[in-house]
C-alpha cells in the first residue's frame, strides 16, 4: 500500500490509495489496519452477554410483538415434542403387540387424527411466529441503522477524518445486514431448538435414566469444542467484516471519482485495487471457514459414533430386560429429536459468532463521541462582528504540522474581508475553525463579542452560510437542493431565492423546471448553474455571516458575471469572508489579509497593499492584474 500526499490545507476522507503489490503502509491508513495485540485482546475478550444486551436494547421497544413471537416459538417447540410423543406411541403400540389387529387399527386412526391436528395447529402458530419475528426484527434493525447513521452524521470532523467514507457506509450496509440474519433467523432457531432439546431430554429421562445418561455423556465434550471453536470463528469473521469494509471503500472512491478514473485511464488499476482488497477478504473468509468446517465435521463424527454406541447399549438393555421394546421406540423418537436439535447448534453458533463480530463494529461507532445535540437552541441572529485572536491550530491527524500561527482577524458587521495567499496557507482552515469543525489549540474566536466555544452549535452554524468552489449537490430536484438552505421553505421563497441568485433564468428553460433532477452530485448541470443554486440556497438560509471559498474561480466569463452579480446581492448587509486566489474578486473588500505559512503577513485594502511594491500582494497583483 502507498499513499498519495494531499497538498491542500485541510484533511479529507480519501487521502490513501492502496497499491495491490506494495507492502508499505501509509501513515494515514493506520485506522484501517489490523489492531495491535493488546487492542485485539481488549476487543475480542468482550463478553457475548454484552452483545446480547445490545440486541435486547433494540428489541425492548418491540416487546408487544417480540414477546408474543417468543411465546409462539415456545409453543411450536412444545407441539413438536407432542408430535414426537404421539409418533413414538404409535410405533410403540405396534411393537408391544398388546392389542389385536382391529384394536391396533382403531388406536392408530385416533393417533393419526391427533397427529394431523397437532401439525395443523403448529403450522398456524408457526405462520404468526415467523410474521411477528420478522416485524420485531426488521423494526429493531431499522432503529439500529437509523442510530448508526445518526451517530456517523454527528461525528466531529476530526473523527470523520480518521475514517474513510466506504468503511462507514459498510457498517450500515454489510454489518447491519449480518445482524439481520441473526435476529430474523438464527436467534429464533436457537430458541426453538433449545426448547425442543430441553423437552426431549426430559422425555428420554422419563423413559430410561440409565440409557439417557449414557447418551448425553458426550455433551460436555461438544460444549468445550463450541467454546474453543466459537472464539476462533468470531475473531476471523470480525476480521472478514473489516476486509469487506475495505473493499467497499474502493468501490465508493472509484465511483465518486469516476471522471478522474476515466480521464487517467485507470480502470484496470481500480479493478486491481478492488481485486486486492477482495482477495484479502476472501483469504480471511476462507480462513474463517476452516475452523467452522472442522468443527461441524467433528460434531457430525461425534454424533454418528454416539448414535452407534447408544443403539448398541440399548440393544444390551433390551436383551437384559431393562427396557421394553415399546419404551425403546419412544426413547428412540425423542433421541432423534434431541440429536437433530443438538446437531443444529454448531451451525447456529457459528452464524451467531459472525453476527457478533459485526455487532462489535457497529457498537464501536455508537460509542463514539458526537457533536452536542442542541436542536432546541434559540435561533438568535448575529450582528456579524468577528474577532479571531492569536489563533493557533494543527489538525489532529497531523499534530506536528502547525496550519495556523498567531492568526488574527477583526471584522465589523457588514464588512467584506478577503483571505488571499498560496494553497496551504491556512485560508480554508480559518473558516473551518469559525464553523467550529475543530477547536483551536491556542487563541480565541468571538462573534458579537461572545466566544463561539460557549455558543450552541445550532445557533452558530445557522448564522453562517458557505458558497464553496466545488459544489456537490444532492441527487434530488432543483427545488429540494435550494430548500436545503432552509428546510420547510415555501415555493415562493425558493423561487425568490432563485431569482436573486440569477438561477431562475436557466431553471425556467428546463422542461420540468424546479422539479428537474440534478443527477448524482449535480452532474446534469454546468458548473455555473450549480454555483447559482448554491447561492440561492445561501440566500434562502439568510445568514448573518457569509463564506465565499473561491466561488467564481472555475467559471467562464459569462457564468462568472452572472454568479458575481448574484454574490453582490447575497453579500449586501452581511459580514462576508472571501477566500480567493484571483485578486480581481477582492479589490472592493474592506480589508485584505495576505496569508503565507499559516500566518497573516500583510493586511490592508487593495490600494494600501499595492503601494508597497515589494509586498507579496503587490507581486501577485502585478502577475494577475497587469
């Protein structure tokens, strides 16, 4: 594996590429690599009871459905025992020879009617059992998915930067799906077979204690094997889920960057990258299959040998008069039930271990610290005064690389402040701190004289709006994308925002107008059209503070004119922070901060800065404006 360094000023989620044949490890990929031994032990030594409690937590709200399903499950198990008992009586009566031919037929007719009745009732109850279990399980899993997504979407930026998008998506898709099979099928089967196993053991003890003790003497050996093999299987299936998540990362990254993939003709490279990750998953999955197959094969051998020995021992007991043939027939019927139920446990336990491995990963996400939830916070509107005093910052993933040093900014309400400078100078990072995506290491940030660390995140961020250089729209309609700035807006408000953003011109020419779907990430629209939709969204949000991050740098002249006109409308009466490389867009700003290496090296108006011919700004101005 090898990493491609990122030259921007802020971290992103997909900074690591994996080469199929290289064995070196990128320092940024540590979060996806296997954990060290002490960490492994800490995770894998968790009790299965903790995982069981996790399931119970989500099933408890479904108690009105789940408890009747459990009752139906126990009842169908009891009916199975009744069926086996009647079947044993039917065979036993034939072997005992206690009735004549006519009596034997009449008794058989009565028993068969009872058997059919038992099976009919059992089928009826089984229908409701399956239906109720499905309802309870699917509702519980919907809650797990919702809680997992809610947790992911609320994770702080430093946590999100340590993970990759595909890995997080895999937790909701693959891991929760593994849990689904457990809730819908494995757990009901475990309970049902446990009922039948317990009932069957009671019945065989009632028939012959001696023969029963001989038969179940092999059970402790099997239980020990379940414990040994189960831990190994769980360990490997957990690792397999991680490898599957890594392969999903490749899929997501390739499709999100499909234009770059095709532009560089790297389809084969991406296929090789995916094949490499898929191969890792395949190897781990096969390794997990080995102990599972060995376990099941050994159990089959044990049961076959045990059955042979039990039959041999039973024949000796019949020969010695210790058990009657009729009782032996009933004993045999229940022994078959016990053996069949017990034989299911190894497979069910391996399925359960697979789900528990997935559960651990989901639980880890649900335990992550999230940003404060303050949906009920007051929607106070700021005046827009900004002050950043002596701010110093380094990203948590690169603590040794200081991005901002002694950064200071002062903006009065309604002023336009420009941040200019080369890439990597810290311009976007300063904005990230204003949003409180991260907390500064030193210094203080105030809005309207109040430290933002003491503010509600909801109050803070509803007063901010950003128009970035690269607009990534959601895959819905134009109307939905504009309304994202203020959910619940009326159609009139949306159309007004579009007019002010110079977007209504092209929207009304589209056959479906505001209902037009923009495509994946807005790919059906041009760059200028996407930019104007982003401006309309910001207008609708009506922020006190506006952030423009290279909002016109990638547009043609006509699109830039339309977008700039819309931006002038948007900036009116708002405090605006403009990040720009092109100085033509910042000449009218009230203050220009020239940044280099994370520090402000020059500040002033355009006219003041160009007077010093040796300044960095004057040099840039000569290159761009002359």
